[in-house]
RNA sequence: GCCGGGGUGGCGAAAUGGUAAACGCAGUUGACUUAAAAUCAACCGCCUAAUAGGCUUGCGGGUUCGAGUCCCGCCCCCGGUACCA
C-alpha cells in the first residue's frame, strides 16, 4: 500500500474534473429540477483567507450532495466583485493601475480557488469590472431611471474625508466609514439617489414569506424602521404658519404641554421676526449645527439642552390650549417632520426635558401606579371628550376628527433613507448620464441631465494616469479630457458625461441574474434561463450583509419586477448566514495580532480535503469559531485511516458493519439536508470506528465512500478509481439508499428509574411491552433498595426508552 | 437603553422533555521501535468514607414522574442599533 499523498492526488483530480467539465451546468436537463445555490462572490483582495474556504467549500458539501441525489441540475457559480476602493489604494501604493492590480488578483485567486476542489461552474465566471458585465449595471440604472426611481438631490450626505467620497447610510458604522473607519462628516453634495423608500412596505411585509434566519429578518425590519402614527398640525398663534409634528401616540395629544422643533427646522427662518430672543436662539442653532451627528449622539443621555422661542405660542388643535415652543437638539431634523409635540407625562425624553426646564407635566393615560412618566396603555383621562376611552379607541376617534378638520392625518414614516449611489471615485461603474447645458436652459428642473441611449452602452471607464481623488471632492473622471465630451442624446448638442461612479453595492445587487447568462450581450439574461433558475434556492453568506447587500438586492428585484422584467419579487428564497473563523486565540484574525491562518500552508500540510472536513467539523456552520492548529490532526488521521481501510477490505459482509452503514446513510443524508455539517463528520467517524473493528466488505465500503465524497472529494475519487478500479467519477454516482429494516436497532438499553432518578439500565429487544418492562424493573437488584417498603404510585413508560417507577 | 445570538469537561463540541459530555483535539500510561515520529490499545468532568455513591450544563426560582432543553426573574459575553418622537 502506498502512502496517501494529498498534494499530488488532489491536483491530479482537479485537473481531470476540469478537463472533463463535469461541473459545467447545462441550462436545463430533462426530468431534473434546477437548484441554484449561491454564495456571496468574493472581493479580489489578493489572497484567499481561511474565511473564503469556509464560505465556499462548506456550501460545496451541500452542492455535491444535491448533485448526487440525481434529481437536480445544480448551479454553483463563482465570480468577483471587483470594483471598489481597495484597488485604488493598492494601486497608489504599488504604482500600478487599479485595473492591472485587480486583474492579477483575480488570476491569482482563481488559481487558489481551484485548489478547493469545489464544483464551481468556471464557464460562468463573472467580473463586475468587465465592460461586458457593467454594461448591464448601467442598463439597470437606466431602467430605474425610466421608472422614476432615480433622482438627483442636493442634501446633507455622509462624507468620508479619507476616502473623499459620499457613503450611503448603510455604510456608516457608528459614525465611522465602514471601509477605513475614519469619522464621517456631513457635507452638502449633489448626488444620484435610488428611491428604495418607495418599496419600504414591501421590503418589510414580504420578509414573512422568506425562509431566512430570524435575526436577518429582524435586522432588516429594524433598519427600515416603520412607525405608524399621525402627523398633526399646530397653528402658530398670530401667524398663518403651522408646525407639523409626527407622533406614534396621537391619543396623548391632550398631554402635549409644549412643542419642540429641531434646530435645523426650516420653519425657524420664516418665524424669525416673531422670536423675541433671537440672539440666544441663533447661538443655540449655531452650536448644534457645529457638532457632528456623532457628538450630538455621544452627548445623548447626559443632559438635555434647549432654548425656548420667546414670543411664540402654538395652539393644540383639539384642546385649543396655547403651549410654548422650544428648540432642542434631542429632536432631529432628519426624522419625521423635524418637530414633536412633547408629552412629558408619557415619554421619557420629554419628561426629562420638562423636569429640567420646569414645564407642565400632565397625565392623560390612567397609570396603575400613578407614577410618571407612564409609558403603557390604558384609559384616557384629562382629555376632554375622550376621557375613559381606551387608547386604541381614542386613536381612531382623534384621527377621525383631525382628518375631518384638516388638522392631521394617519401617517406611516420610515427610518430607511433613499440610497445614495454617487461615489466621487475612479474605480467604479460610470453613471450613464450626460449633462447638457442647452437642455438645462430649456428645462431647469431637470438640470439638463439626459440618460445615455441603451444602444450606446457600455460607457467604458477610461484609463486614467492620475486616478487619485482630489481634496475638493471633484471626482477623478472630471479630469478625463476627451472622454467627457459627448453628444447630448436629446438635443444633439455638446454635453458632458457624468463623472461620479456608482456605489459598488449596485454591482452586487443584481449579479445573481448575470450568472445565468454571463456572455449575453443582447440582454442582462435570457428570459427562459431566468424562468428556469430563479429565484435563488439557497443563498449563503455573512451576517454583515444583513442590512446592505440583501436589502439592495431585494429592492432591485422588486424594481425589475415592477418594470415587468422579472416575474418574482424576492431574489433569495432561503438564506443561510455562516459564522466567522477566528484565530486560534479566539480573536478576529488580523496581521497586527499575528493570528492569521494561511489556508495555502494548511493545504500543503494536510490537503484540501482535510481543510474542508475540519471546517465542517468545527461546529455549527452559522456559528464559526476559533481555528485550532492541532484539531485538524484528527481529520488527517481520519483520512489516513480511510485510505488504509480501502486497502484492507474484508471478503465477506459483517452484520454489525452492514447495520452501521445503513444507519449512517440515513443520518448523513438527514444532517446534510439540514446543513448540519459538523454532525455529518462525526457520523462518518463513528462508522469508520465500527468498520475498523468489525471489518467491512467492498460493496458496503463503496457506499460509505459515496457518503464521504461531498466532504473529501479527492480522497474518495482516488480510492474509487485508482484503488477500487472504477472507470467513472464517484461524483457522478447516485447517493446510496438505506434499508430501514437493516438500519433498525436490534437492542436498546432500557433505562430503569425510580422517582425520575436513573438507577439501572438493561439491554432489551426493541418493542418491549410496558408489562415486561415493569417486570424487568421489579427484578433489578439495583432498584430493589429503592423499592423496598415503598408503594408504586405511578408508572411512566416511554417505549424503547425508559420506565420510571414513582414510589411514595 | 432597545433588538438579535450565545453561556455545557483543559479545548472544539453533541444531545425529538427521557442514561449530559457522542465525535474529535490536547493530555496520561502502555505496546511496537536502538530511538523518535507515525500507528495501535487503555484512561481522561468534579467530590467522597471509592467493587459504590453523590454532585455537575452562567445564577436564583418554577412547571414536570423526569429540565441543558419549557416558563419567570437576574448575571456575563458577542453582534446590531440608538435622544427615531
């Protein structure tokens, strides 16, 4: 027997499989159901890390198992999400172009990915920086534009001073840039926006139908942040102006003892002449606006500040009571209407503020303890005609009367903001718009922006010598010379191209469509293929995409459905989040900590099969966990033992091994189906222990080998073909069936309990009757001391499990 | 604060309300070897008066014949989010 050498063997089979093209997926196979298994495509950072192995080789176990079912035509594609800032930064550092840097990384990582022995369909690989791909990213932009889902807005935007670009709200993590961690500042910029808020309700409501992890659904729901309530207008006394507030508790309106507007509220300017303490107010406004949003938040909870607007009163539309108006930074200009009716009796923040500034605090909901603020529900009090109504009744009554008098209406607001997709950077998809001065003069509202004709796509990204961002926020493409000049698609005059590029999340929001038809230059994907494959059956990825990528992809899908281009509204039927592999010290892997595990080194030492199996064995896939340098030894041993066993097969069937095999077929199939890969490995180990002890015949071992094939594709192929002499790949074999009769256990241990405590266990044949079990229990010597002089009050019998004698 | 997830041997972990710690790692002892590695075998939660018994799944209660698992109240760790009206 030769020693098993993974490095040689694995390479040999990887080349053989590639040559035979056994994983290239046909569009449709008669009598087979299509299954689309997708994993989030990687960013070509330069090197594969162990997390990539976790993300791609573990789903491959499931994919290989699905393929072996024989009923499915399985698509498992791979590609690269290759636009983005790191390429620019690296290019600056190494003096290369972003394109060259990206290309060489893609090539290198492709080689590394091949060492996994995964069943990727390499004929469908995509690269978002390829003009053949981003042609359709631009086309997608134009479809949204046609639908009115794209607009330009000059608004305060999140600006990263280090990346020198705008960020979407989703890309700001606790006030910092999600890429470089620099503190984000607010800057007024003109930007292209996608109207994701148009779909806010669908994005929440349709979560219900998805087979997704609950945390992911909750995260999306919270991110969209739907609040049902009412907008209510308060008249400003002695003026024709009104201040509109948003509240989720309109039933507390009689408890509104003052009103607060945000310091950035635009009505303040219009009411300026009425304000008596102008200087003081202006000072407060200036102070607030000078703070970054982060400062304002970090001071939260410390102490509330605010200034009363002297000379201003507003009138409560229902009680007609006149109440004072304040400005305070605890009310935000960017949420709701930027103004609130303060109900200190029933809101913690209002209560704190009212206490500090000695404002009236009034109870309008009967509190069980009488303590304020009272946040719960109940019957109304001190509320004129609404007294004694329940909160629910009061809400509808109050909204009815407000609507009748045109003083308010039921409203739902969202935390979700529209998606800003403009980036002032070079390495991204050019936005397919032009700005035409002539058209701008004719129609100033449209600012002269015209979409590029679809037949003129793609707008290729020009090669730039100097692609660095400039400090003033001018995009690098503004220096692109001739590239800028273009004929206006509308009037034919001279126009200039848009110089912003798109957020890379746009690239990745539709890539699952392109895998179906990556070479098509007539359409983003051929209609039949879409019908055959979509939606994606299982989408596997990291929890960090819970509120960004997943939300954006859902939005794009809904937008394309509205345009009649897709017939479904949710892209991913089932979602699985995988965990993160930590360093051996249980910390996130990082160069500075020196705890990074290089998968290439582990593959050289133990082989790809061992890495795959060990990652599967570590624990639940959703959990991740620390990498153990010695733990993988156990898997290497297992592989060697399987190899040895393959050379020492017994000439005849052993009944114990046969039974174990059938039990293992059942267990492994069930566990892979539930994506519980860790217990799959232990089941296979248990079976191996039995086979070694009892001996196993070739026919049984071959079935066992098929169970192992999804986890250790190279080892099993080598044994299947080289050792056992089969001519075809084991990976084209069908998954073995088990015989329930053989798998059935023929002896169980009956547990004997007295008063719920285990006192003995006796091997018996399955199906033992209660009467028989009672007799066995009575006869047990170990039980007798506990039964002596006691009366049996009750007998609990769980068939084939236990008998419990309750004595007193 | 709020929303999610988690807390089981030295470590990774397993366990439809039914023998807690399966399967591994690490460790100890032994066999083989001139020796080491590899391999194989045995042991491997804690306590004790030790052929046996008791205790043990973050803490405190509860439901149940029986709780790691269900319920109530806490503590700690991780992730997300935040004066969101």
